[in-house]
């Protein structure tokens, strides 16, 4: 209610004090927290799903280094012939008397690219002279081990398959006809010491 006071003949009216009431809408605040929690859970689930997909999906496409390269059996070098280089896959296809092996084309010393030298029937590294057999076995030079190998799976005409073992040794063909060669350049086995 308004009150009045006299001051030198003037009447000053005081307006009634108004109470400012700040209403806190408790249910709305609760809802807001629910939204925050909901958004956090959705975000967390999104991150988990993205993480699962990241690990589940292949990181490299077929036919690019890091992924799998597939060839017809017709591309298999003749046993005992010079290994065949595949620069895009950074490996050599080598069909030795012991079987087939995919050799990583990078020298195990300091990373140069050994070349196949027909006249010497071996790989020779141009940088510091390391030498390797047709199946990548170390012969001489500063390289600490033989050439590394990529895990390979051969599919034969009878429907059977054979894969590189844990040592990376050549896969025996046992007189079978190879119809497909699958070289996994994302799966490297260190060459023998
Ligand atoms: Fe091949 Fe040094 S990089 S011998």
C-alpha cells in the first residue's frame, strides 16, 4: 500500500515495495539435466560406435599398400625364375624351389630397395651391399636379417588354401595349381636372422 510523508509542504508518495520473486521451475531444471545426461549418453555411444567401426573396418583398401593385393595364379612366377617386383605393393613375388614367398622390397638395413641381379641370381642392395637369396635369406652385408615377408594365402585349383606360417617360410606348392595369390601387405613377418 502507498504511504505518504510531508516534507516542506510537499507530499511524497512512496510506492509500495515490490517483492521480486524469482521463480525456480524445479521440473524444468530437472528436465534440463535430463537433456544434458541424454546428450552425454548419445555422445558417448557415438564415440564408442565410431571406435568400434574404426577397428572393425579395414584401414587400407585392397590393392593399396597396407591392404591386400590379389592376383590370378597365372601371375605366379615360374618356379626358379627371377622374382617379380610389384612396386605399388612394395614386394617381390618369389617362387623358389621350396615354394612361394612375398618379400618386402625394403632392405632390412637402412631401407634402400634391393634389386634382383640376374647374373648373380640374388638380391643386392645398392646402398651398402647387403645380399639376399631368392627367398630373402641373408647372405652378407650390414643388414641385420633376411628380407621381411608378407603373409600370403594361396588358393589352389582343388579348393584348398595354404598360408604363410609364423616364420614366413615359402609356402610349398606340392605340385598343385595356384588359382589365386592374396598378399597382405599389412601383415609383415620379420626376415630370418
Ligand atoms: Fe641395404 Fe644398407 S640399406 S645394405
